[in-house]
C-alpha cells in the first residue's frame, strides 16, 4: 500500500471521528433542559461545526484527488 493511501485513510478516519463527535454533542445537548435561546445557540453551534466538517471533508477529497 502506498504512503498516500495510508495518509488518505488516516485523514478520512479523522473526518469520520469529527462527524461522530458532532453527533455525540447533539445527543448531549438534547439531554439539557435549557431556555429556548440556549437551544437555538446550540443548534447554531452544531450547524457551524457540521459546515466546517463538510469543508474539511471536501478539502480532503480535493487534496487526494489531485495527487492521483
């Protein structure tokens, strides 16, 4: 297996862990009894984290598609 393949696999595993962590945060936030405003703030935070994770995912896809 080539080094680039291993590097891609490691990067992809990290992206998957990031999405899993976001899902865990959603679950934890769901257990809190907070005000409506805090609930909205949590949703905005999750949305921004998902947006950032998607941009990382796209970066990884682009990075390794150019190398091959």
